[in-house]
C-alpha cells in the first residue's frame, strides 16, 4: 500500500507487488511513500507487533522531517516493531498506548 498524490488530494493505493519484509501490504512501503509524498507534514506511529517492518520506512519519514512516535515497551503486547524502529533512530518519542492519540493530535495541530 502506498500514498499517492492526485488532483483531489492524497489517496492510498494497494499495490500488487512482491512482499517486502515478507508482508504485503508492508509498513515500509507505506512509510516510504509518506516520506516522499507528504514529507514534513506527516506523522507516523508504530505500534506493538513482531518483526522489523516499518523501521526503515519510519526512519526515512523522520529524515524527511515527519514527526515519529512509537509505542513504549511497557504497553506493548510484543515490543518488536517499535523496538526495531527505536533502535535505528526512527522513533522520535515513545509513549504508552493510551497517550499516543493525544500526542498525534498535538503534532497535527501545530
């Protein structure tokens, strides 16, 4: 899945491509497109999950100027995906699940 800019705004598009990180849709593909299309206007959140899908894409979003948040270890069922994103420097800040929506709203209201 990727974000694509159209004449009427941004839309998501489901791609029929090979899996990335063994997944289709893959978070890395979505985050890469957000970095390219939305850049510093984007906000990314990575939540509990196994594996590393999303870590590199989130890093590219952060490098493009996006705000990036991860779920903290204490509130995760599986601290896999948020951990990998944190380890590569993709996560700007970590919060418990119950605080993430407030942080996203604050980031998008600036």
